[in-house]
């Protein structure tokens, strides 16, 4: 119980109490969204991205499988007409799956067993323990689009399940973001390949929690992977459909 309370409090403090994070997020997201747009925040967690996107006038579909953080989202946004909270995970098919929860570090809660096993040799995860599991509903991006409409932007933060989530998407979306880890770039490669099958995307990235583009120019997938091989910090990849 102590670890659970500590993890919950830590996430709320990290994502809502650090100064200047919200202005940086809003500045970044203005590259992708406009007032009135539908956006998906998949892995909404404590809701800091929901908060930024809502402030920009978007209709936010906040998707989160962890019951504790669904409670946080309902507390923060349950009365907002601009936010819809969906208690589910996202994968390559509709059904149910086992969610492995790290109570002390709930940001790394994951559906992906092979991703968790691979982190055993990752120094950044040396103190992480997945000490609880629960069965959760799983939906797909296609099913969310059928329900809520095509989003202008999708944020994926699903701890190793990004390729599976994109496997459940069969039409292009204008822009999206997904997490990268320096020692798990094969998953970035899988995401790039899936997006290549859907449309012609250009890429940039943002290291750490800087919420700023690292490259001056957008690039193709191969150039992105080359750039990320030199990174030592995790961060986020941004993909946007190239237009003639």
C-alpha cells in the first residue's frame, strides 16, 4: 500500500508540479493541433498532456488502463465537456490482457512481457519491480477512431507496446508521438515500418522531458534511427505526414 501511494503521489508531483512544463508542452503541441481538433492521449497517466491539449481547445480522448490513474483523471477532468476518459489499454486487437504494474514507479506499467524482460539488463530500470498485475480491457486505435472520429494527433506512451498499438491502426493519422528508449530502438524501427505502410511520414524527436524538437529539419525514418543511436536519454519521437 505504501509503494502504491508513493507511486501515485510521485507521478502527480512530477507531471503537474514542475514549473514551466505546461507552457513547453503547449508550445510543442501547437505544431500539430488547432482549437476544436479531436486528439487521443493513449497512456494518459496523470493527465499532464490532457491538460495541455485541453488548454489549446482540443477535444481530448484520454485513454488509460491503470485504475488508480483513471481515478486521478476523473478527479481532474471528470466534469470537463472537452475530455472523455476511456478506461482501457490499446493494442493490436480488441480483447483482454494482463497489465503488469510497478506500484512504486507506475510510469513503466506495461502490457508487453518481452519489453519488461528486456529491461532486466537496462541500468535505467535497475530498481524497477513489476509487483502487481491486473486484467484490463484492450481496444485498438481503429476502434477508437470508429467511436470518436479521426484524430489530428495521437500521443502514445504505452511502455513497449507502441508497435502493437500501431498494428491496430489501419489508416493514417496526420501526426503522432511515441516514446523511445536508447536501448530499445528496435521498437522505434517497428513503429517507423508500420507508419511507412500507412503514409509518408517525416520525423523529429525530443530528448528527455524537454518538449523541444532536437533537430532543425524533419527527416526520414532511417535518419531518425541514426540520430537516436547517439542518444543516452529516453524521449519522444514525433511523426507528421509529409504533404507535397
